[in-house]
C-alpha cells in the first residue's frame, strides 16, 4: 500500500509507450481500466494515491474521445470526469488541486472535439487563468485548444491574441537552427494553430512560410509518434488549401496528392491500417478536395484532369457520406468540408 502512489505513474508511462504513441487508444483504455480496477480493490485513504487515481480517471475519459466522432463515447467520458473527487472536496490538497485543473483542461478538449464551442471556451479559459503553470506543456496545449475554438467561431483576432504570448515565451530568442529542433508537442501545436489563423486571415505568405518550416521539421524527426503524424498530415492539408483558396490549381493538385500519399504511406500502417485509408474521413475529404481542384483545371481545358476528377468524386463523396464528421482537426470537420461540398453541389446543379 505504501508504494501504490508510486506504482501508478509507472503504469501510466507503460500505457503511453505501449499504446498511445502508436495510436492504439482503445487498447490503452482497456489497459488503464485494468490498472484502475486493481487500485480500487486495494482500498486507499491517502491524498497522494487519490491524486494518482484521479489522473487515471481523467486519462480514461480523454482516451475515449481521442480521434473519434463527435458522439462516440462522449457521455461515458463526461461520467469518468465527474466520477473522481478530492478526498476533501472543499479543501483539496495541492496535488489534488492539480488534478482538478487538469479535469477542466481535458473537459474543455472533449467539449471542443464535440463542437460545444462556448462550453469548451469556458473550461479552457478557467484552466488557463486559474490552474495552468506558466510555460508548461499543459498550458500550451490548452491555449492551442482555446485558439481552435476561437478560430472555429470566427474570432480570429482573439485567437491570434491567445496564441502570440504563448509562442513568444516558447520560441523567442531561439536561433533558426534551435527552432528547427523544437519538437515539443505544445509548441508545434500552437504554431499549427497560428498558421491556420493566418490562412483564414488571408495572410497566405506568412501561413505558408510557417507551414513549410513545420513540414521540414516533421520530416527531420525520426520515428514520429502517431499524434505527430496526424499533425504532419494537417500541415500538408493546410499547405494544399493555400493554393486552393488562391485558385492556383496545378499547385493545389500536387499538394493534395502529397497529403493523400502521406496518409497512405505513413499513417495507414501497422496498428492504424484500415483507419486512414481513402475511405476514412480525413483522407476522403482530401480526395474530394483534389477532385474539386481537378474540376477547376478541367474547366480550363485539361480533359485529363476532368476525367480524373469525375473518377474521384463519387468515391470520395460516398466515403464521406458513410463517415461521421471529425471535429478534432481544426476546420476539417466544419468550414472546409462546407466550402468544398458547396462547390461540388453547385457544379452538379449547373450540369443539370
């Protein structure tokens, strides 16, 4: 019993290394559930162990909704967040207060991924103002999530104001060489959100420069974790959207094909095989976006592009119709599929 509060972090680290880094979230959930069952069977009454148990409960709750659709396991996730309480709810210990704050952060993330923007902003804002440690990774991740909420609702200036100080304290003073070696999840997540903010502000050159730097950085890293691969894919998709929005169709086609190829070759492998194929949500959205760019080239007289667009369109739209929109990648479950879908519908209407 004396070592229980020490055993739990070791098991959590095992879960991270064996399951989460490779994207095996359901298996990780089952593993954490087994740990919790064993802990709860060994009755405890100390705040240190209760803090560790709280961390496990939160981990279970956030795993359930990681890389899932808006409705998948949401209610169960909320129940897990609410299940844990400090030993003395009125006067939590310092360690327990840390878990209370992380619960707000995780709840904000889950609410964000479900599209409950105002509720997510409230939880994330409270965490940042009352619980987050200055310059910590949890602060950076929460600030990135809050920025995503603000971008989703169109508050671009507020998003920029939320991102700038966070990035300033993480990369200010770094040389170009030092910055190229930054692999911290929170810093790169904040940079990605800033790039997307710039895209929507129409500051395409700034966005493209930052995204190309991120692309180079991801390519320089060895053995990317699953989360990092997802971020790298978002970078490639954002790079494709820039020429797409500027009607530079040849460049857009090349970049959409690069993003699709990356998902197939780097993510739809190993434990993830079958989850990131051309019939999965994000890849099908990229294929439909590619079809839209090819249609535009076809309208300029490229018969081969027109033929290819027609061959891609029905398969991509069929795949998307079978998928639930995913909201956890910024804009890819909201304004971008709306934009491309509207163009496709207008094209069909014109064709009669």
